[in-house]
């Protein structure tokens, strides 16, 4: 067990959903003038919610992408709330949406300084070019995520499909860094 507990924050959950039907985006605009829709610039409509604070892109194909959620549960809630709003606005939606988490981005602090130079050789599957980017890029196989690791002990984890993958990968990396004496606590 690591000496110091990592502090992990889920920053963004991106979920996709499909309604398996076409959606008339102009009809959505009529019912919700606050939505953003400029088809000459982008084919999707942006439906923002205050709670949970998210933005959902809706395409006329019935596909949706929700960003900004802070958990898987919140992403699902946001998509369901957008669908409920669409129905309230007179848009007929026949089936239940098929939802899938596409990406979870999290930040974490391991509470110590990291020797990135040594970590590059110990971890394997890394990229570290300090002249171009101050962080070490580590591709973990299990769970399959990419971690940007900084000398300060802070990191960004991306590519997770489940919140549990974020926690598992950060704890796994923290344990490796400690076992190989790559992290130093003040």
C-alpha cells in the first residue's frame, strides 16, 4: 500500500448515445430557443444543461455526445434529462437510448516528487521528451489508459471507459513508483 493516498478527481466523462431514429433539429430549436445550432458551421445542435452542468451534442441521425459530466451516473442522468426535455418540447422519441461511456478524464496528485528520467526506463511503454512536453506519457495495458505523469507527482489519466479503471490505474502506477523508489515524499 502506498505511504500517501492519491487524491483523484474525475474531470470529464464523455458518453455517446443513439436514439436509433432521426431527429428534426430545427423542431428542437423552435421548442428550445436557448440551444446552439448553426448548421453552416457544425452539423450538431448543442443542448446545455445547468444541472448536471453538461453539454450534449445532438445530430439529426439521432446520435448524441454528452460532455462535462463528473461521473458515469451523471452522464447517464444528463442524457436522460435531455431526452425528457426533447419529449416535453414535442419531439417524439420512440425507443430508450443506447448509451456508452467513451472516455473518462481524471486528474490526480500522488503527494510526492517523481524522477521522470528513471521512470521512463522502469515503466516501459513511455514517451518522455522534456524539451517538447514536461510530462512523461505512459500507456498502461491493464486497465487500458494513458497517463500523463509530471515531476510534481500530479497526473492526468485519460482513455478509461469506467470510473473503476481510473482508480485501479492510478493506484497501480502509485504502487509501481513506490516499489521502484521513483517517488519521494517531503
